[in-house]
C-alpha cells in the first residue's frame, strides 16, 4: 500500500525539519475526538532538529496506529563510537488520567484505545510490551508477564549536532479486551474484564558499522573544521551551519541494520490462552 507523505521545512528553522504536513492524503486523523488528538504532529523518527538539546521534547508520528507521541531525554549513549542522546517514550504518554480525551482513554492507565481507528474498529488496545508502565492490574490478570524496561521500552538514539537517528527501537504490544464467558473454556477463568496480549512488535534499527565510520569522518570532520575556522573567522552564521547539515543529510543517507520480531506470551513465544 502506497502512502503519501509530505513534510514541512520552515526556512532557517530546523525544528520543523521533516515534520509531517500530509500523511496518506490527509492533514489530520479524523477518527480522534479533539483538534489536538487529530493533529498530525512530529517526524517519522529518522530526522529531528539540528543542535538537539537534552531538555528538548521530540515528537514522532506513529502511522501504523495513527497516534502522535513524544519522547524525552534519558541519558547519553555511544553507538559505534558516535555520541548520542537517548530519548525514551515516557510513562506520561500512557497515563489515561492526563491523556487527551480525544484519544478516548478507557480503563486504568497503560493502554491506548485503538477501537475508533480504521481499519481496526475492534476492542483493540496498544501498550508497551508486557504492560510496562501500566496499571499493575493488567499484569496480575495474565500469567507469565514480566515487564522489563531494558527490553520492552521504545527509544531513539539521536546524534545531537545533525539531529539524525542512529539507533532506535519501537516496541508495541497489541491487546484485545475480553470478558469472562463460562460457555467458552478459554475464557471461563478470565477476570470480569481482562486485557489479553495478542502479540508485540519489536522493530529495531541501527547504523551499519561501515556507515558509522563514514559518518564520524564526515560529521566530526566538519565539526572540528568549523571549530578551527571559528578561531580565525568570526561570524559564521547559524544559517551556514544549517545548510552544511542539510547537505550532509542529502549526501549521506544512513543505511539501517533492521530487525523485526513478533513475540508474545510466556517465555515470549508461548500463547497466553491455551486450548
């Protein structure tokens, strides 16, 4: 399925670089209930603003569930010798007490209601894998769940000078809401209302080793060259620096090592509801 994607770029404003303007022919997601929820906001998580700061909040649009999400700084990391800032998906983004009502939050915190979203239109809810950062009741109602932030949280590692993502993982669990039914063996032992995990997706990507070496040579070479030039030439404008980064993105696209894994259940692979 081909998707139409247009991006904005305000003149001399890298904070708007690759922010969605149109997705799949629309400028807003009509299924959500408020203007804020319907707004398409953020990038595709590949490029962000240049000269990123630790206290910045970055936004990404998740097109497979039609939801905007924000990420906040967690720590400094190094990926193949490249210094980066790690931004993670915060607990507040799955807190139904404060979540925009236009997303139709339903039940205890920790799940995102997708029942209004086409093509689902089902009692389907997204969460972090193993209900990480969710209300303990979700975990207690299902046997075999062991939330672990290291392997179940989503993150983006961004090289701050260029705003380029060099390592990232999107981890998302899909759950269906079921009620107890004494006529069905598989459902007779459920609590009165239970979120049952169907599967979770773990999509991870990282810059390739040889591209990391090229990246360091080009980016850090430019950085050191600019610093040396600044010692003797005063007044190098921010516009010039932005143009340099723009040329870098055009001339040096990152090739990703990507892994996708669909897992669920006890031991990550065992079905949670046995026949």
